C-alpha cells in the first residue's frame, strides 16, 4: 500500500479543509515545496496535491506551483482540483505531473472523461468519486465541492468506466474528511472485493497508525494522509514503516 502525503494548496499556502468547506480552513505554512521536500526526506515516493483555488475558479489555477512541486520535490505527483477540460489535463501532464485527478466532471460528463482515459491512458487519469452514504448505507457520489449529491450510486459509476480500462480511483467518504475520526475501512474492503482490477486509494479520516494497518488489510492500493501528519498524530516515517 502506497502512502500519499497530501498538500492542499490555497493562495500558495498549505491548508486543510474540513469536509471541503472553505470557511473551515486551517493553514500549515507558506512553503509547499519545503513541505514536499520534507516528505521526500522521510521516504515518500508520491505526493498528492489538491489545487483548491482551481477547484473554486479555473481562472485561478495554481499550475506553476504544481509544476514546481512536480519538478523540484523529488516526488511523483498526482493532482486535481476542478479539472474541467482536456487542455487542463494536458497542461498538468506537460508540467511533469504523473496522474491527473478528475472528480465531478466524471459524473456530469462521462463521455468526455471516457475520451480522456482513451487519449491519455488509464495510468495518467484517476477518477475521484467522493461519496456520502445514504439512509440505506449505499455510497452515492457528491459533486460541486461536495455541496450537492448527484444520486448516482458509486457501483454504477465505476462499472461504466471499467469498460474503457479504468485503473485508478481515489475514493473519499466525505463524512470522515479532515476530522481524524478514522477511515471508512468497510467501504474500501467492499470496493476491493467488487472491483478487483481497480487500484483503490482510500481518503478521509486517517488519524492513527492503526488506521493505516487496517486499510492495508482491506487490499487498498494507497492511502491519502493529510491532517494527521500536520497535527503530529504520527510521523511520515512511522506511517511508511507500518
């Protein structure tokens, strides 16, 4: 299981949001490159970067900063945040990013995103279904910065993309994000069982080394770790060791 330390960018700063809410921000410094290099020094090989400004307004994308992280951190970078057109995907890949994360658009315009998977290849695109569990416990996808629920069941969404070779997904249980309450391990275990060809990255709620140990037993291919690192719940070195 790969550990992906996370950097969320807003105005060039490293921040974390709770449940994706911009009015619930906590800042963790003004030098993202120094943070990324610290992750590299601790032994990380990948970096997960979210461009919060780009997610809110495509005109304010922080592509030059993302490129700096990709080219100067010594880490392989996966990044997303409001990806809306093919030119943005191409620009990020040209900037040295390894994988581009596509969220809401994959639900709203599946034919478009299917074409990207075919054009760029399944190793370069990650779909990022962010879910809330409904009253029956069925994960349903949220969009628009998690502010709206689409009603689309996660299983149906994934099945539609498998036909074109989808390989990577990053799934967040919104109710766990930024709260340090532990990940929804049952969700990831079920996804691994239902979709064995997918490389599934777990996101949201990791708060302890035990959380990572449990996620590993689910068969998850990766885990995103953010606030727990910044608030010293454990070190990245410890996370990689476990």
